[in-house]
C-alpha cells in the first residue's frame, strides 16, 4: 500500500520568512477529539471555569482603555502593516482582548473552542484551529500571488486573496486570510470535527519560552478534557521551516 500520499506537512514559505524572520509558530495536530455530546457535564464545567479564569487573567495585557495602545494589539497591528490586507482586518487575539477590555468576557461556545480561547487569553497569543481532514495536501503559510480562492466562513460569495497578502493556504486555496484574521468555510472546525490542526503564533522572540509553555498546557487540556490524541507537536521557525502534521494512519 502506498502510504506516502497520506503524509501532510505544514511549512513556512521563503517570502513569508523574509517578512517575519523571528516568527515562532507552535503547532499541534490532534486526532480523536470527542464530540460535545460525548464530553461529560463535569468536564464541560471544568472547561468553562478555565475560560472564565482566563478572561480574568487576560486583564494583565490591558494597561490602556484604548485597545490599540496595549502592547499585544499594537505589535500585531504593526505586523499587519507589512502586507496588504482587507480593510479593518485585525489579529484574532485583539478581538478576544477587546471583549475583555469592554467588560464583555469571551463566552463559552464549545469545549475545544473554549480551551483554545482560554489559552489564547491566558498567554496573549493568537490561536487558530482548522479541520485537518479538509486540507488539500500540505498546508503553507506564505505570501499570496493574488486571486487564490477563499470562501469566508459564514458567507456565500468567494473573496479571493490579494496580491502580497499573507495567508495560510493549501492546494485548493486560502485557508485563513490576512495571517490569522479570518477562517474559510472549507476547512472550518465544526461540531463533527475530530482531527484538528492548531497553530499558535508568536512574533516576540523573547516570548518563545512562554509559547512552549502555552503549547504544553493546550495539549494537556485537550487530552484531559476532550480525549484528544496529540499526533504531532512542535514549533516551526525560520530555522526549522516545516513539520509533519499527519503521517500514514496516525489520524
């Protein structure tokens, strides 16, 4: 049997590394996630409590009532200025912190979403999750030529990538627009998703130790509360540009 075709990788493209030479991206490939109805109410309550505590912890990142004046949103806004993007596009961590700033805590949605949102809030890193089974071949983070297809989550009309835009993409088109702003419908995580690709991005070289800590806690919580198997785990950088995210029958 030819198992080589089943292997999938995540990789950083050269043009992306030129824009972000100090990037560090924590990557998890997880399989066997239990569906919401298969997770006990006791476990769900533990997850909700973790999210509630994370909403409180996130306040340490907010020293100004103006969201753009806080360090993490400011750093990501500066990062977004390195490439053309959609008007009003903002990093996902800014959206979460903005809710906390305005006294509107990030709500409970679903167990795996609550865990990833909680880790994002607790550590101040953006996190994205995708349905790995929907990937067309390898997943890349790179600079778009322009025109690559993308159907935004919740929309019915395609919105192609811009020339020079940074995005996650695979063999069928864009997976996430403007670095880590908006997911597409094709690879979106749903209640039936069991195999996920999760990326946590760090653009502050001095915080790579915290990134590692956040990744370890995320993996632990997913295993403990959702029954997930950690099939691949690692940190991708300019010096370590790719990793296998699924191999053969691991997922």
